[in-house]
C-alpha cells in the first residue's frame, strides 16, 4: 500500500473515529485498515491514534498529521485533473447530501443528464432530513434548506424556496377553509420537528415586521418531509411547505392552497462545503449543475 492510500485511510479513520466504519466507507477489510494505520505510524515514528474498545481518538501528532493529509490529498486531486481537458475528464467518487424532497422532485429526475455529461464519476447521494456532519462523514458538499449554524463551513447561497400553506380537499370538507388567522383556532396543524420530543414551533406568519408563530392544535408530529406531506394528503391537518415540493400536488388537485396572504417566510437554500482551497473539480461541477437545476424553483 502506497503512502497516499495510507493517508486516505488514516483520514477516514480519523473522521469517523472508527476502524470498522472506515473499512465500510472505503470498501476494504477492517484488517487492511488497521495494517495501514500501523504502517503509517511506523513510517512517521509517531503514535497517531488512541485506541480503546469503545472509541478511536487522534493524538496531538495525529491531529497535526490529519490537517496536513487533507491539504496533500486535495493538492493531489487537483494535480491529477490539472492537465485534463473537457467534462469527460472528471472522475472519482462524489459524496453529497440534500433534503429528501429536493432529491425526489428536483434532482433525481434530471440526474442522468449530469452523469451522462461525466460518465467517469461515481455519485453517492444521501437524502435525509437530518443535518449530516460534512467533515466527519466525508461529504464533498451538502445542500441545506433553512437556517444555518455551521459557521466553520463555506456557504454558497443559491436563493430561497417560497413556502405555501396547504390542505387536502378531504380536510377542507371536514373543517372548512380558513379565511383569516383567527380561523386557525378551530383548525389542526401537522407539526414538524427535526427531533422527536422537541416542542413544535406552530404556524409561521411572515409580514413586513418579520416572522411570528401561532400555537395550533394537532394530533400528529413528524420528523421528515415525506411523512409531513403524506399526513397532509391523508387529511390530518394543514402544512407549510416549499412550493417546489407540492406544486405537482396543487396542479393535480390533491392539495389546495389556503391563506395565500399569510405564507411563511421563504426558506434559504445554501450549498455548504468544508474547504475553499483546492475544491475538487468534480464537486465544483456538481454544485454548478445543482444551482442550474434549482434556479427555476428559487425566489
């Protein structure tokens, strides 16, 4: 095993704090991962990791080596593609994450055009509503919808998703259509929380004075976008959702917009990545393509 491969292995072990998870991530036997780290420590003459039965943690030397490894690997990635020309030259593995609704309705229907343009790329697409750890889980970039709290990451704003208030015809037949915010006292809301057990925020109103929230009754609390939409379709309550994910349901009559004058604030859409220096060309190409795909849906 050459030194660059050993460095790649060490970086994955350091980021995941696990030999087993690093082996799964790289598609290698766990024994190979352990041997590579031991050989690297012998080559450097330094202990890089503290190993216990419960966790793996970098030593001070390991942290310093990790930072330099990231720079060296990024430089090698850039050097490999420096003299290649044309889109077909892009290759390697690209790991990205985005909300499930964006993946389903905007990205996956058009993904083949990107892969046809770059046939040597292998894309790992994570679509989840949880906030992944970009560095620890090895993502090249992630798409976030909503507010940000990752101050250490590089942010590329794309625009905003307009939000609509929606209900199913069955719900409206049972409860009637709200004509004002005062009417919400006799209506039900499908509550969305990122973590079950958290307190739901309620109904969001947005005007020139900013956003405010109204408490509303509701029998269902969900923690992912698919369940949120499905609960609304089943007549369990009102929802406030990005137009890009419900437009086809509004056009088909499966959902109906209500209180259009009291929409929630548009949700910021942002691409995040860990390092501005030597960003791989494949990551840059994907982010440019994704920005192009989402542009028609952004305010």
